[in-house]
C-alpha cells in the first residue's frame, strides 16, 4: 500500500487532475450491482412477507410512490415530509396530529428535487435521481480524498465499504442523506486540495441540508490551521471562505422570516419532535435505551425497541472504529465525526432509532475500514458482517419496521 509521509493529511496533490475519471467505471459498477441486489431483496420481501402497516409505510399511509414496488421500496418515514415540501411547499404542508410540521426539515434537498422534477415531471422520481446522483458524486469525492494520500487500491476499498455499510441504502432513498454525504465529503476534499471557496460553498450547502452541518465550520478552520502548521502568520484571505458555512443557516432563517415572520420557525418545529426537556447527553441516551430494551427484556421488531437497540450497537461500533483508526484520517475528521454522532444522538430521548440512518454519512469510517488488508481475515469478516447486516436491515426497512427511522 502506497502512502505519503503524512497519511491522511497530505495536500501535495493539489490541482492534480490526472486520472480523475479513472474510478468512475468502478463506482458505477459497485452502485449498479448493489442497487440491483437490494432492489431484488426489497421487492421479494414485500411480495413474500408483506409490509408492516405502521407509519413507515408511506405509500399506503400517505399515497407517496409510483405503484411500482422496485421504486417504492426506496421511501419510508421522513420521505413523506420531503416529498410534501417539494410538492406544495412549507406553508402547504399540514401539521400532523402530533404537532409535527415541515419547518423542522431543512430546504436544500426539496429545492433541488423540485428543480429536477420540473424537468422529469415526477417528484418521486426526481427525489431518487437527486439522491443517487449525489451518492455517486460523493463516492467520487471519497475516492479522490483517499487517493490524495494513499493508492488506488485503498481508495477503491473506501468506496466498497461505503456501499457495504449496513444502512447505505438510505443514501439512495427519498431522504437528505445522499445530498448531505456528497456535500460533506466534497467540502473535506476541496479543503485538502486547498480550495477554500469550494470547501465553504459545499459546507454551506451541508448546513442547508441538515443543521448539524454547522459543525463543519470550526473543523474546517482547524484543518486550515493544520495546513498552516499552526502558524498564524501563514493565514491568507482565502480562510474567510470558511465563513460561508454558517451562511447556510442564515439563508434558511431568512426564508423562515419571509414566509412566517419568525426566523426561528424551524426551532419551534423541531421542539415538537424533541421538547427541550426530552434532550439528554449522548451517554445518557445510550444508557436509557439499553435499560429500556435489553435490561428490561423488551426487544421486539414490532414496537421499535429492536430498532433502538440496533442504533445503540451501531453507534458504539462506529465510535470504536473511529477511535481505533484515528491515525488514518487525522484529528479534524475524527472530531467532525464524533460531533455529528453526539449531536444526532442527543437530539431527543428516542434518537437511537435514527442513528443507523445518520451514521451512513460518516465517510471517515469508510476511510478507516479501507486500511484493512484485502487478503486479511479481518477484511473478509468485516465485509461478510456488513453485507449480512445490510441485507437484514434493508428487508426490515422496506417492510416498514423501525430500523433506521
């Protein structure tokens, strides 16, 4: 395995465009094969097992979909909100019986989907096109980011682990994860290239997709200082482009103000899901979930307790991988990943339900797993375990069970 002197943090490859198209056939092949296999699994599960009539079944409950099972398996849960925002806008989306409203969801994905829908003529198809195009773009950025410091083989393994991650299917769904993934890994790629304008623009886009993207700003600043070797006299005016990241939040706040007169409308909407009193620190959420599932002997696929337990185990496993392989990705990416985990986990008491979905965007994990030797026992076991978990999780997802809320 070829490696630069400073593994994860080398920036000598700036401006190198040689071979930039080389990984595209590989990325397309992995994407195509994985999606064909998952489509077969999802369609088969719905045909031979049948859907669970719970709120995750957005087609039967809300009429979202095409009527074609091979397409409709790619939506569940929050897909309803993004579809409706794209269709009728924030003001046209009703508040449900629990007091939940569309203002809790950030706007970039619905806006991009609406633009594509104007061309293809169907919102659902447009959403899937946006998600999958972003997944492919993000896979290219991931390959290029790893290739900056390592060889082609390791970069390809990183892409492979991206598609093998147990909940990687959400990156193709009518959800924001695909877009957030592409913008996040793209921001880090351009930062490592020293193109801070592009890094700032993509960071801003990540915030307009999910508010947790704000974490990007201070950690891009840390990456900038690292490239300056900690010498303040080396800071150039281009560092100001990092300031674009929080502008993404400002754009949404301005939109909220124009539409409702309240720039913090999204905060009030999010409180309906997670009232301030229900928020806890990440460790408390992990312990509460364990105590209310395994320790109380209440683990069931039907009531969501298994989904919470799965979220806890996945969170612990991913955090362990980050700590184990931190030398391969550098301090800024470790901090970015841990911050996303901590914020996502502590957003509400039941946040473990959603963690398997949120973890799918943590590209540093795939970079770390790529360091496993391809002919090693650890590599083979890891691939096998991830593959089996993805098959099982996707079956449950397509049937409407709570595994990645």
